[in-house]
């Protein structure tokens, strides 16, 4: 029996761990599930960048132990044994991403030793570090996955709307590229939590009741990040609470949600228009939590009327599972000493095998 690979992903919103089991050849998602974190843990993770060494180290081990507990629950729920798993790829929880610091650095936590010790399965983790050592930004990494799945087909733009929005351009005879485009769900979720007292604006329903301030959005798109050429990547706090207060605090509730939602869509559209050749602007395949925000997708279609917009579900990859599935693939390739890296997307000097293996 062919063994499976597991991928684990916890995004910038730190709302939970997605576990995904995949079959590598041919590539297929077999099972996946998201396990929500307790609210107190989510808050600690979101603020972990402010911690001193001792509590950060403790959180690293606490999260590693939780990952092992959740993976064992996943295996039990889907009637899988640890013996059926060849490798686990764990992205970890990003605490800080600072590729432009004097000493470029990035930090993902969730000690992989717990998974390896409790399941007896090799674990590949810390994928971003070697890319930074090679002169890259450590992100985005998913363009390699997009190339692996769609690289021999007609040109496509793969858009992931997580906490941060990023996309890849792939296709036959195209040099794969990708970069962070701007805010994803970060600003929208912050507004929903502050003004609706809900974790997110379900389906974009509240944003749909307001009117976006398009003049303000146009001004914000003149900021340096948007004019900067790729490769480029973002930390979640680049579009966090300070940004929200500085630029949007004067707006009324529904108009505020409408404006940050429009800004998110406009940033994506702006980056595609600036940096993707017009001849390749044919189809956008959306994944991540943002693909469920109907108002956000409506704004995207308004701003990019010439592009067909679908979701990865149309290609049998659940939008919520895609990133976890990608790290399952990366781990399998690393274990087999095969390249799992797209340096053109990150700015690294050469292709490599990313990830550290814990046996």
C-alpha cells in the first residue's frame, strides 16, 4: 500500500491548524480537517512577536505538543495509522517575518520533535530558513506547489487569500513567479472583531451594506509596497492594527468594512495589473478563507472584468486545504532529496531543497 504524506498549516490569522493527508502520485487530497485553537491560544500566538525568550520558547514547545495531539486525533477520526504516513510537513506558526531587516530573518514555531517522537514519522519543518540563507525572502513558497499542479497547463493566476494575499503565475512555457500582494483577511477580520464582535465578516455580509471609500483606497495604493517590484513578502503586522487605525478609523462601521474589503480586492487587482503581463491575465483560481467572502470576490470581478475567477475547488483542491497540501508535498520531496523550491518567487539565488528533517 502506498503511504500518504501529511501537511500541517496554521496561517497568519492563527485561528487553527489544518491537517491534510495527500497521495503524492497521482497527487490527490485524501482527507483534511481544520482544528480551531482556543481563543486564548490564538491571542497568545498573534502577540507572540512581543514575547521575551523564555515565554516564546515555552510557547514553541506547547504548540509542538498540541500539533502532535491534533495529528493523532486526525488519524483516529479518519481511521489512519501512523504506519500509513511516510512523512509530515509542518509549516509551523509564523511569529515574525522580517526579510528586510539588517539581518533578514523569519521565525515559525511548533517544535517538530513532538510529532516525530509520538508518531515515529519523519517530520520536515522550518522551510523558510534556507531560502533566506540563499538570499531570498523566505516567502512565498506555495508557487512551487502551483507549478507542480498547474505548470504544464494554460496560464493561470493562483490567488491565496489568507491573512495576507499572495499569488502565483504559472503555465506551460511560463517562468513561474509569485509574491505577496497586500492584505488578505487581516484588516477585514480586525474590523469584524472590533465592530461586529465576531471573528470575521461571514460572506462579506456587513461589507455589502456599506459604501467603500474608493478615493481613500486609490491613495493607499500609492504607498511604497505596492509600487515595489517583486520579489516581495509581508509580515501580518504590515497590515495590522496600527495600519487600520492610521488609515481607516474615521469611517462609519459598515463603510469601514466595505472600504477595507474593497482595499483588499483593489490591492490584489493593482498588483496583477502592474506585474502580470496582460496576455497571461486569463483565469484566477482563488483559495484560502477569503474565497468565501462573496463581497470580496464581487469587488475582484468588478476590478478585473476581463479575467475568469474560479476557486481551487473547481480543480478538486479544497480552498481551505491547499496550503496544508502544499507542505505535505514539500515534505515528501525533501525526504526524497528532490527540489521543492521556486527561487524566482522568493529572490533566492538558486533552487534548493527546503526544510529540516526530524527523524
